[in-house]
C-alpha cells in the first residue's frame, strides 16, 4: 500500500477537524479527495506529508510511519500545498534549481521537470510574472524533482481558467500513469475527469470511498413516475428504500431510492395496491454532482 491511514483524528483546540478517518491507497492509484470547504482535506494532506501531526491514529506512506520516519516519508512524497508558497521575485528556473539543491537532486533533473510540466517557454521569467496556471506548474515541477512515488496535490486546479484547468488535469493524469496520486478538490466533475476512485469527506468524516463506476451505478436510483391521480406525500413514503420524494408537478414525482435494484416493479405494485394507475415510470441515474451535494449537505 502506498498510503495507509488508520483511525486518524485531528483536533485543533476545541474543533475536531478529522474524526476517525481510515483509508488505504494502492500503488499507482489516482484518487480524488473530494469535499466542501472546511471538510478536512488539507488537514489530512498535511498529516500525510508530515507537516502537522495527527491527534490520534496512524499514517504511513510507502511503509514509512509519518511519526517515526518523517524523512523517509518526505522522500517518498511530492507535495503541492494548497496555497503553494512561491518566491515571486525569483526566476522560474532559479527557484526550481534552488528547490533541487534542498532535495539534493542532480542538476539535469531541473531541465527535465521544466520540460515535463511544460514550463520551458516561461523558464526565464520571474514567478511573479506568471499566470496562476503556470505558477501551479512551478509547484508541480518542484513536487516532481526528487522523483517520488506518491503525489499529494492539494486543490491543484482551484482558481485556474478553463484552458489551464484542462492542461493541469492532463498533467495530473500523466503523473498518475506511473505514480500514486491523491488530489483534493471540491468539484465532482474534476474527479470524473481525472480519477477512477473518489473518497468523499464531509465535516471530518468519510462519507463515501468508491470506484467511480460503482458510485455511478450503485449509490442511488432516481425514478420519475406519473400517477393518474394526485397523491399525498405520506402515502408515497410507504415505498420501500425511498430516501427522497419530490412532487415535480401535478401527479409527477421524482423518487430517489437507496438501492441499485430496479424499483419500478415495486412502484407498480404500490400503485396497484393503492388504487392508482401508473401512467409512466422512467429510471434515471443520479448525476454525480447531485450525489455529492446530497452526501455533503
Ligand atoms: P479543507 O481543506 O477541506 O477546506 P481544512 O482541513 O483546511 O479543510 O479545515 C478543516 C477544519 O479545520 C476547518 O473547519 C478549519 O477551519 C479548521 N482548521 C484548519 N486549520 C486549522 C488551524 N490551524 N487551527 C484551527 N482550526 C483549523
Ligand atoms: Mg483545503
């Protein structure tokens, strides 16, 4: 396992930012770490990268415990912090060279990473002159320098324009072809575009940890139905596994069920038992964005 997080909690003063979090990430996985602002994403990432200590629990990266072997963890991890601190007065290449000296990497590596992240045309500029997208590339270049096995990228695409977004996403995907990547975002679409697994965190707890295709098919089922008569919400609540019922208009309802089993036969029986006629029923997949909203509201 590349990353192992076991029963981790983090308390800041009075506030519990992480509450008994556990997950493992295998070598070569690209995992989206999704959650609204304040969910605890950055806190978890700072613990994995040894920048802060957990209050309880255990974390290891590449088999190295973050508390007992922090130097080995740092060597295994490329970290792009949320508010990537850069020296705006330094030149791009100068800054990457300087970071390379800290990591004691070969000089030739500097040009390699500049090339890899597409910074060559900007390498002679001052960091302060770069757009946000290019600044993120500088951060990614530094994270890549020591050729780590594991990448922890904290909201790498926040604040980018649509073109930059696409470019940085494809860079992350490219890194993910050979390395383990955990990246955080508060945008579901981003996870869909980049990963095959998502861990959703809300208020310090994990609410979902699934492969994306499992999430799409299994999590919830929405059926739109039309009856011949108006019915009361109370009655509709009798449907099994029903989690939400919205009266869209007149006799048409949008029903959400917490099962992957096709609920249309059960709806048909329900209509029959209650002296109703089912005029139509249509199964719809819940889109991931609304699923995310329902899990984190
Ligand atoms: P996210 O990255 O998902 O937006 P954070 O991990 O930054 O969430 O924050 C989780 C919670 O912990 C938030 O409520 C935040 O205000 C709180 N928090 C984060 N850092 C600190 C800190 N250094 N001191 C006190 N509270 C903090
Ligand atoms: Mg954050």
